[in-house]
C-alpha cells in the first residue's frame, strides 16, 4: 500500500506579505524646512559664542599681561636647563623708557627660574626721565629678586647708557665693556638753537602772547638772555648732581674720592681701556664673559643653566609693504620737539629728531 505526501510551497506574494498584526512602517525622505532652519541657527550660534569667548579671553589676557607680548628666546647654555640667566637688552636712544625694556623687566620679575641677570646696554643715552625710569626699575628688580646683576656694554654705553649700568650696585666685577666700546659722556645737555637771525632775514617775527616772558625761556626765535641762562644752568646743575649721585651708588670708588668723578664728568667720551683705567668699568670682555660672571655670582653650573633673551612681537611697521605713516614724525611734531625745554643724558649735540614708536622704544 503506497502513501502519498503532499507539500505546500507558499507563493512569492504570500512570503513577502507582512503579518497582518504589525503596524504600517512610514519612511520620511526629508526633514521639514523649519527643522533645517533651526539646526542652521544653532550652528551659527555656536560659532558666534566661540568667537566671543575667544575674544574675551584674549582681551582678558592682554589686560593682565605686563610683558607686552614679548617672546623668550634661547641664547646659549643648556637648552633644557631649568635655571636661567636672563639677558635684558637696552638698544638705541632712550625715550620714555616704558616700552620694550620695561616689558623685559616685568617678564624677568615674574619668572621664578631666573637666577641671574645680564643687562646688555648699547645706547648713547636719551632723556633724563627715561634713563632714570629704567635705572629705577632695574635696581628694584635686582633688590626684589635678590639675584646678581651684571652689565655688558656693546658698541656704545654713554651718558644715559652709562647711567643705566649703575643699577648693578656695589657688587664687584659686574660692569664689562667690549674692547671697542665707547662710554663716558657724563653730563647733561639742554639743546637750544637760535634761529632769530634766519627769521630776521626773511622778515618773520615771533608775535606770541605769553603769561610771563619766561614762558619763552627756550624759544628758538630769540637768543637766551643772561638772566634766562642762569635759570637754565641751575636746572642743568641739579640734573647733573643727580647723575653723579647715581654713579656713586654703582661705583664705590667715587664715593670714597668724589673729586675723581668731578674730573671725569666733563661730557668727555672714553674708550673701554681708558674707562677701565679711570675706574668707570670693571673688566674688558664680551657678553659671554658677563654671562660667565653672572653664573659665578649666582653659583650656577654652566652646563645646567639656560641663557635666554627676549624679542618684541612683530609689528605691521616692520613689514616692508606696510604703511609707515603713523611712525613718521610730522613736521609740527618735530618743531614742537625742538622747541620743548628738555634735558638729556645724551652723547650728542644734535636735536632730538627721533620720535617714539609704540612698543619699540626702550
């Protein structure tokens, strides 16, 4: 007796049909316009917030930054040494004194790893106020950090440049000058130029109205009278007396024999060899010798100490294609500078034909 088995194969349409008890599936092929706008606005808001946050952060950092954005740069010594000898650079004519040099001083003061300081001076001097301002803050830096300070003179360290070197105090063998350094020029000058003859030739008269005749004490339109000259001489003598007092604070030899300083303080310039013979400096040597002396005074090991210096951030005025209109002195500015009563610790008799550029001045 035979048995027959019947197999039922579902059709293709039956196999693909969904179960009757499942809900229908709806597929969205696109988002609404409102949702897209909201997403776009959300991303824009995020970018705006980040930009505002970064701007506020940078502004806050600049507000509390006393360094003026200067950068520390490796000079010599151990590249990875923790202890540092900081080289503070003073280069060029000293004007207000509140720019790059002051920023370096502030940077060194805040750096706990700086164990000794070398002040590199290459300056013919400048204004009395600027020279005294930098000297004051160098002395304050040395006293507050309680670290040794050594001076290295470059091509010229005269008048106000020599004034700054006195910040080293009484420490022996701390003022070094290169063999070709020009120094000295200890004195005060108040530039004045009498143009009255020229003005008479062109029939030009000074018709200024002043509250008192001495308001025109330094006018270039007339000669200085004998009475006015005596007044100016008292002013110059007072500034000169302070100059010599500052030198005595940094050169003990002149405190003991002030008459020797009087013989040298004639405005005369000296070679490095002459300056050493007169006691104005301690040693002939280059900046490397000054650094070695700073290491010795701070009891630092050369192979474990990093020597650093500082550089200013780049300025648009430094670019060859940038406009330099703001940096150039105007004709009116030059006239006012020339006609302003101002005394200088400066190794020159030329008028101050330079004006200060923001962030560049020493």
